[in-house]
């Protein structure tokens, strides 16, 4: 009887242990998907074995999310590459443990954590490198084209936009213009800079003056001399020029300096000068107490002579030093054609005339042959003496 009872108890224990073993075998393992950021992330499971030990279909869930799988099986998954959480974009970096993950024993939980990088928050705007305020000289009445260098850089990221207005290499009006510069980086941080450009006019007008003039006086009182002077300002255009002595004044025998000036509307003044040398044309054989060079007949002091082509012209002159007595030591060092009024050029006729010079009594005589000169022109000649002084005369040819 006792033996039958022990056998019955053994069979009951074996049956109970079998039931427990079967119950444990039916329990799944658990995979808990989480992240290290506060916002939920959708995890995509690509391959796994379900609790019934069958291939699972693709599935997904939002963290924290628990997936039941068969114990000790491989699970393949993926986290999104980027997640926007509370307006901030986070980038996926890694996962632990690795991918794929192996589930644990039945009724155990394996935690998977996706790690995301918190971005650096850029609040620094671009930095401008701009010139200090500067001035430029006007190049015309509308101002000047101004060139400058201005640029923006950012210590954290790239500059997506930068511009200045008015831009470099554009026309700036007279006076002061404010240049405004704006730059934006890739995180929409914006900065501004600026400077002033002043277009000024500090340049005086440009004077156009005649060359030094040499004229011949009809008598010992001197000569009325006419000349033309003009002035042009880069901003104002033509402006009035004044000279002292003025044009059409009586100039005495000798050399007089003519001083000219012009002023623009902003008070910028320019000045210049030239000389007028008046030589006398005292006729006769004596200096008559008048110093200077004397052109004698047949050349008129006013240059009104017109000779026939082919004629030989005697050019007579006297040199009277400062004491008003004739000088006999001066000699000609050069004789040249300096201007042709009419057709042709100086170069064309410079070698066309031949000449000889001689000294007779109180006169120097230069003989000029005109065979190769052209009719209808007025020819202007210059005699240079060895003391550096000059004599100018002219005549026409018919």
C-alpha cells in the first residue's frame, strides 16, 4: 500500500514539472526601444521572429516601444536619421546595443537606445569688415564712381547672403552718401554695417594759357596784345578766367608776366602765367635810345607783309642793348619756322626755305628765299641769338 502511494506522488511531481516547463516555453522575450531625447521616435523593425517562432512581418512603433519576440532571436531595425524635437533638429549618431540585437531568454527585456546628437545653437551673426568713412574727389558734375572693399564672415557657419547699397563701382553723387551693408548666415542670424562716402570737389579749374608771346611794337610806346585764355572745371564746366594785364592791353617794350586765375563755385582757385615780350620796330639806322630787338623794313611789325612766291626777302633787324646803343656782338644761333597759318604743316615747310645772314653797319640782314614755300599761307619764323634772346616775325605769300 505504501509503495503504491509513493509511486503516485512521483508521477504527480513529474506531471507538475512538465506543466511548468511548458508554461515557460510559451513566454516571449521583450525588446524595449528607447531614445536619449524627450520626443518619441518611430522605430522600424525590418526582421524578427515572433513569439510563435515564426518570421515576423515588418513593423514599427513609437518610443518607448516594446516588441515581443521569440527568445534568443535576432531583431534588425532602424532609427530615423533626423528627428525634429521641440523645433530643434537632432541627428542620429549610434545605437546600443548594436544592430541587429539578440533577444534574451523568455520573459526577459532587452533595452535598445538610439543616440541623437543635440545640435549647436548658433546665435552669432556674421561679422562685417568695412572701411572707415572716406572721401573721394569728384570726376564730373554728377559725382564720382567709387570703389571700396567690404565683406562679411561668420565664425560658426557659412554666410548665405551679403550685400551693400550703394554697391562698389557705382556712381556716388556729390556730398555724403551712407553705405548700408547686410549679411545673413545659414541659421538666419543677420548683421548690418555701414560707412559714409563723401564726394568732394577740392580741385581748381584747369587753365588753358597761350605759350609765351613775342610781338613787335609799331613804336617805342609798346604794342596792344590780344590773347585768349580759358578755364574748365571738372564739376562746374567752363568758368571765367581773368588775367592781369588783360587781353587788349598796351604792353611796353620788354618782357611782361601775365598772371591769370580762375575760381569754381566751391572756391577752388587755379592760377598760371605766361610772358609777353614786346620788341620794337624803330626804323632808320640808329637805336634812338630804345633797348630791345628792332625788326626793320621791309618787314612790318604787325606781320601784314605779303610777298610774292619765289622772291628773296631781306630780313633786317637791329639789336639794341639796355643802354639803347646798337650792339654788334650778337649772332644768330638758330633760325626756324615755328608756325604755318593756312594749309600745310611746319614739318612740311621747315626745310623749304634757305637763308644767309650778314652784318652790315648797325644791322643784321638775313636773306630768305621762298621758292619752295606754298602760296596762300602765313609763315611765322623765330630767330634765336647767342645771348638767348629771340626775334619773331611773319609774312604772307601770294
